[in-house]
């Protein structure tokens, strides 16, 4: 499609408004959007609309200049409309504008000739493939992300035999995200439950101008990408879990090191997935050294009045701390069977450059959560009507090295003949670390996650987190329970770490499955033996 492209911030001729923002989009995506002419795709002589949210590549001759998302049909079948900023970022080359064309609209030279040199300008061409898929190379070869072609798009789609979790990097031009991809891609171990997806423009160039030319808002990503589209429809092809990696800069506070967000099970008001967001944030926070979160108060506007050591970044799961990622159309939610995608927003200064190691720690910590949900259990027991309690022992620390999950995985099956409520909990008084003093667990630290098995209408299964938190032991092996609060601080919990009663209720004549993941370490990081108790609470 070779057409004249017009950049305007005013009313688009023949319409009642400017370049539209699609439902669910942030306003910033307006500069990524375009109005495009209708096309006769079927050959029946009737012009057809290109579906909204379709991505189209913008070329100038052989040069890939940008990408835009279709937000509607152009009122002029000879023109493509974008905002001025979108035009400047994604279409413009220096010779495009006549000296007097900087007013209401930006328009490619009407005669296609560079006024200054007299040379012919390359026309702007928008390209889309068959079935409105982008004309990309879809490959499982990770090396092609940076060695493909300087003027093409590579879609990495690397799936395994039994995919359960999608890890996605939609914006590799965002500083730090490519290094996180490499860290996971090159890590040892065989994981047949993972799928990797990434979009690479111009060999994954990581510059601001690449962001301005090729960034596509997550709510608009989806069916234009051949690999990704396989897991949006049909619903039976969706994943139990999905995670997308992003960075932020001026758009969010520099004190937000990592914001764990995503959709809340299809109901934004329920916050049912917040427990999962909290658990992931806790695992990240425990992996990050305290000094990595300290900022110079003179370098951060909101810290000017603080003393040295008081200005800190935070690991957060609080709504509004950064982009929430909870939109239904966000691809990371659309590819999940439970409307439960995880969107990670990370400050670029926290995970890139000299701080690149932080990014690797974050990526590995997040992956460890899902390794523990995908692997087989270390121990399995059952509670029935006649057995009110069971206890599982790790019997050493081989649980931390036998598989890829660093925790002890205990699965519990509960069958009822009368309506009992079942609560799983590690025993207080130091019994979570098995024989704490004998095993030199003084001043140790542990983390427990409780999950319940959930089955989608289309058959996928996932473990839904229903509780947990951190356990710090003092020098007498006395435990102190904590959870990460909405301010990113550890908050003491009185009475223990238990799932909410509604999440632990097993109806009469029913069977439910639960999973506990327990991590425990000495101060030097070596793992400790653990035990987990499951009790029936009538």
C-alpha cells in the first residue's frame, strides 16, 4: 500500500475528530496509530476495512522506518493519517518536508522530490501480510533477534513440548530487557513447560529512536503476530501463566524498581490475582540486595528532603505505582486461560547499564516462581475424613538441587465427606525449618507460598496463589512472619501465614488439590531442611 501519509494533530478531514485512541489504550498510543485506506482483499470489487489493532510496517523504499497500528479507516482512500509526532517518529526522513509545510499538517512532498537536492524521495509504503499478519520471519532461532536483517522484523517463537508459561519480550528496544531475555535463554536446565516470544526490529536495536519508531502498546499486540496469535484463539491454546518484561523511565517514578502487575482474573474489582502479584514481588525483593535499592537523594526530585540512605527504590505490586497491565486486551492477559497475565514494569536505570545484574536477578527470581509451579512435587500426601492432619518433611536439602525449583514442593489432596475447611501452614515455634537449631538455622530466612489447583473451562490447569509470606528466624530460631505491603516494605504479621479461609474451604463430597512451596536458607545462602504441616480446621 503506497499512499501519501499526512501527519496532523487537528481534525482529520472528512471525520469529526483527530487520530483516535483505541478502547483500552493509554493516550500515548495515539502517536502509534494510523487511519488507513480500505483495501479489496477478496477481489470482489468491494473495499474492505483493515481490522483495528492490525499492525502495518512502514517502509521508505527498502528502509524500514516504523510501524503503526490501524485505528480505523481513512476518509481519503489516497491518504494515510497519523499524528504529527507519529509522522515525525515513524515516517519522516530529513528531506520529506517542504520549507512551508510545517503548519497544520506534515505531508510528504507532493511531487515526491527533495526541494534542496532535486532527488526523488522514496514513497511511504505500508505492508501487511496475508490474513492481516505482519510479514515477519517467525523463528525459534534466538540468534536471529540480533542478526536477522537491518530492515525487517523477527518474531521469536520458541515453544516446548508441554508449554505452561509464556515469557514475552514485546519491546526489546527497552533498555535491559534484551539482557533479561539472554539470561533466561542461556540458563542451564531443560524446561519443557516454557514458550519464549519476542519481537525484534532492526536487529533488536536498543536506542531511544528505535522505541519511538517501533513501540506498540501491549493492548494492541496480538493477532498481527503469527506465533502470538496461535495462543489468543482458540481459547484451548492459551497458557496457564504468562509474563511480559518491560522497562519504564519518565513515565513512572524512578523509585519504582519493579512493579508486578497484570489482570485480576477478568474482574478488575476482585483483585483475586493480587495475592499472586504479591508473592512474585516478595520473591524478587528477597533476591535483591538492600544496597541495590538505595538512591542518592540529590539525584531524585522526590527525595530532595531526605537524608542519605532514606531514598530507596521499591519492589511493588500496588495499583497505580506504574502501568498496571490489567487491560483485558493486553496480550499477556489475552494469551492466558485465567485472565492472569503478569506484566513487569522495571525502571531502566535499575536493570540496565552498570546495573544489568539486577535485571538478571529479577528475571531469574520470577522464573523460579513458575519453575516451582511446573515441576513435579517433592512429596505428596492426602487428607481424608479420617485423617485430620499430615506433615511432610524434606529429609535434607536435595529438594533444592534435584530439580529447577529452589523450594520444597509439597502437594496435598483433600477429600471431604462433610464440609470442613482445610488450612495449610508451617508449624510455628521454629518447625518450618526442620530442627532449626540442630540444622544451624539460626538467623535463617524462609518463604512459603500456598496455592490451590484451578481448572479452566477449556481444560488448562494452574496453581492459584492463596497466601504465604516471609519468615525470619532470630538467633534462638524463633520465627517472625512478614509480608510485603503496598508500600514495598516488609510488614509483620501476627499469628502466622495462612491462606484466607474462603480459599481453603473444601465443599462436602469434593476433592481439592493444594500446593505448598517452601524455600529456606542460612545466612550464607545454603538451603535448609524444611517441614510443612497441613491440618483440618472443622
